[in-house]
């Protein structure tokens, strides 16, 4: 690969933004019908939310000890300048007198684990080509429309260990082949299965929402691309994995750890609501932990952009549904306040507050009646917060700005407000 190509690809990593279809058309892919050109999900994100840019936990400033050659997150530091400098240095080798030995420093690559061949196996056994309006809806490519961008493909990455499985495909730890070898989580979605489930618009909405968010406690979506059968999402890699697994292993969290997680959730939800985004599916399974122990909201499959703040669709996880959704009434962003209360309870007690082992109907009834029973080991401060969030009337639920300064939250705030520390 020439230095120009390397610089171009590195700039693509730096710029990773979604734009409208430009006037310069890329070459059509052989495995896509000509009428299904790649489309961008939104018009532009170059001006969005820059002050909320997510931190890069593997940078030197984060104290992780990881070298620049092993960066974990894509971001504003991924400039082609350094690579251009390296290229110019290499080109000067012939001018150095023979007694001088040039030693090129190299840094070890982050171990991404062993690839199990799952993507190829899946692609043979599952999924079909889609056509017509569905194909147009799902022909998404974030690199389309900018002449300087190199088109992302599956071959752009070294694939490592599997991180998990979703309804529509798998998630793998990957590393970009181009320097400086960024680490990402690559999520696959099978188009035909999306169409069969009739969630084309929902998936597109999920991508549109997540790609525009910039917050340290919201998982970044850096870009996306597709082939004839699949959509690939290039996601921030959360180094410590799923919060649910940690909660299941521990049984429950300490008040200190729970308080700090809820503080981070509160901060993230305040940001989402300021952008008129209602998540609607807050639960441990949708939360991830970054390399520094910071919480990240990682799934936007049920989220909705609702400027009117009123929705009627029943969705989400039963244990986390508020009374207004159980009873089929209109709901607003205050469903996330209820879920925050349920999450607080589950962190401290290990189970959701309204779970009833006798069946769904019993759980529904307990939610509708707000049949809340808090164990005695829960502190008075935590009990107060849970009670104020789990209110039948949405308008009576404690607002997020008041949650942020609640005594139980303030009590465990670390000095310097470094919420990532959950030790």
C-alpha cells in the first residue's frame, strides 16, 4: 500500500462521519443491484455534539499504558499527519550515510483473540439477499459521499474473538488493518432477518440515533457499511464487557458501586433527553463497562427520537416497564426515570423489584399497583431514591437533575468526579 493510500485510509478513520450522497458517485459494488446504492442514514454529523465527545480510554492521557499503535477508540486524534511524517522519514533512508543504521521502532499489537470463523459460517447458513424498498432502506454506508473516504469493507479488519450474539447476528472484536490499528466491536445484522421481523425502520432508526450521540456514558457508533446480505456496525469497544454478567457473577453490587453507576446513568439520560431521545429499554443487559470501569449505554434497539415526547408503543423488558406502558397509556421520557429506579433496586438486591415467579400476569399486576418491597439491607438514602423514582404518576417521579444531587448519589461521588472508578 502506498503512503498516499495509507494516509487516505487513516484520514477516513479520523473523519468517520456520515454525509449526504455527494455528487461524485463511487463505483458500484458487484454484489449489489445498481438501483440499491449505498445511502447515508442522516444528512451530516460533522457539527454534532462535539463538546460531548466520548473519551478515548486507551489514550496515554487516560493512564492505561497502551501505546499509540494500539488505540482502542476512533476519534479526533486519528490524523494522517503522523503517517505522512513516517513516510517522509522512510523516503530519506537512501540519503543517510551507510554507517548509520536506521532502526524503525515498532509497538506490539493488542491481542484481539482467536477468530472462530463464525461470520463465514453464518453467511452460508443464514440470510438471503433482499430487494426492492427493503434493500434501499438497508443499503447503509457511512463512508459514502465523501471523495476522501476509503470505503469500509469486512476485509478492512483483522477479526478476533467473538464478543456476543444478537438476534440478527454476531459481535466480534476487530482491529483495523491500517495503522494505527484501532480496536472496535463489529456488530453484524442480517438484512433478510430484519425484513422478516419487519423492523427495517427500527434498525435504521437505531443507527440514526446512535451515530449522532457523543457522551462518555453512551457507546459510540463510529461508522457502518454493508454487503449483499449484512449490515456491519463499527462500535466502540467496551473493554470490560457486559454489566449484566458482572452483576450476575457478583449477585448484587455494593451501595458505593451502585451509586456511581446510577450517577453515570443519570448523566447519560439527561444528555439523551436533552436530544429528545427516549431510550425505553434501560436494563443491565443493555449496559456495558468501559476499560476504566465506566458505564456505557450500549443498545438503542427500542429507543425513539420523539420531539413531541409522547409515545404509545408497548416495548422494552417486562420487569422494567412502568405502569403507564403496562396499562397501555401514553408515555413520555419519564419511562426512563422509572427504569432508573428499577435499575437501582436490581443493582442493590440482585433482582428486579416487581419480578414474580408465578408468571407475567402477576408481574404486570405488581407493576400496576407499584407493589414495592425494599429489603432491610438497603440504606435509607437508597430507599428514598428508589421510592421517589418508582412513582405510579410519571409527573411525580424525581427529575434527573434532582437525582444527580440526591444524598445517596452525592455521598459516593469520588473526589474529582471521576465516575469511572467503581472499585
